[in-house]
């Protein structure tokens, strides 16, 4: 059974909508896999803490 031309015209809007949704999902997937370092405040603080040496306390002498 073949689809009527009116039905095919209404289906035409579904394809771009599905492609846009798929593109958004792939974009989210890429951002979840590739995370640039230092993008958040937490990453910036953690990187900064790793670069600065921790102060050492003087050892007590007896």
C-alpha cells in the first residue's frame, strides 16, 4: 500500500526534526567525553593546588 502525497508531505517535517535531535544528542555525547581541563572552578582550583607547593611545618627539635 503506497502512501498518499499528503501523508508524504507531513512526514517531510519529521526528518529534519529527527536530524536536529540526533545532532543535539551527538553534541552532548561529545561534550561528555571531551572535557577541557580547567573549565570549571573546581578544575581550576585543583590544577592551581597541584602547581603550588604545600608549606611544610618545621620539625620540632628536642
